[in-house]
C-alpha cells in the first residue's frame, strides 16, 4: 500500500512539473493582434501575414520629428488623447506616467501619445502639457501632425474606432482608451484599457514577457 502511494505521489509530481513547464513556456510568448476584431492569436511564423504599424512622421513636444526610425529596435506603448480632454484623458495620462516611471532606466522602450485634436494641440501646447504632467522627453513623446494622418494610423494600424476624432460636445472628442503594446518589429502584441489599474499592471508584466521573448531569440 505504501509503495502504491509512493508511486502515485511520483506520478503527481511529474505531472505538476510538466504543467509548470508548459505554463512557463506560455508566459514567455505574447499573442499577436492582426485585425480590428482585436482577437489575440499565436503564430508559428509571425513573419508571414502579420499586421505591422504603418510608416509615420509626427512632431513631438520638443519639435522633433518622430517616425518609424525613432522606434527602430525598440518596443513602445501607443495611445491617443488630447490636452483639453475633460473625460478619461487625465486618468490615461496618469497611467502613462506610471509606466514612464517603471521603464525610466531602460533604453529599449518608448511611449507615444497621439493627439486627436492636432489643430488645437500644437508643439507649444504639447510642451506646456508635458511640463505639467512631468513627461520625460527621452522616453515619452506627445505627438501632433496632420489630422488625416493621425486618424489613418489610429484606424489602420492601431485598430481604433472609425469614429475617432468626432466631436461629442464643445470640449470633447471621441478617442480610444486603449494602450497598445508594439514590439520591435512594429507588430501589435497587447491591447489594454488605459484607465484600469489591473490592465496597466498586466501591460508592465507583458513588457517583461516580451523582453524575455527577445532575449530567447538572441540566445537561440
């Protein structure tokens, strides 16, 4: 009887170890988001038929041109906001600041916040907003540019709602609350609600998972 119990314990231990290994393997790989349905999928060969962020040229709060070249070989978190937003933007900005403080000692990740009211948010206004919100310009770029180009990249690259930018009242414009995690190959790897604490925590955890994913590729 004791021998039977011992064998059962060994089998359970082997099973538990195998499950832990499988769970650990799952944690070192994030899904891809390749359509506006925002359905997470895992790909065996992500270089084939994978959605990528389109080319862009915007201007940040310091008057610098920010483009695909800026984020070359870097991960980044993107979102959409505007400086006079009376609704969810202050919460989103506070959470972006929280991310900024978590990643401030890294050189492989950036934050890109696109205004949906570029006719209001010129460089001077973005700079004042950046100063107010303690934005680190080395990490976090507040972006303005041509209205049609901002809306195009919002819809086509970041899967924002087609109504983005439409006015809802005198001081409010539609935009997405999503924070989008983009990998070093310009592929969308995570979608998070930028107003929810648990989603910000999950985003920060996923940044670490994505970091491990890249380290494993280098090691391989």
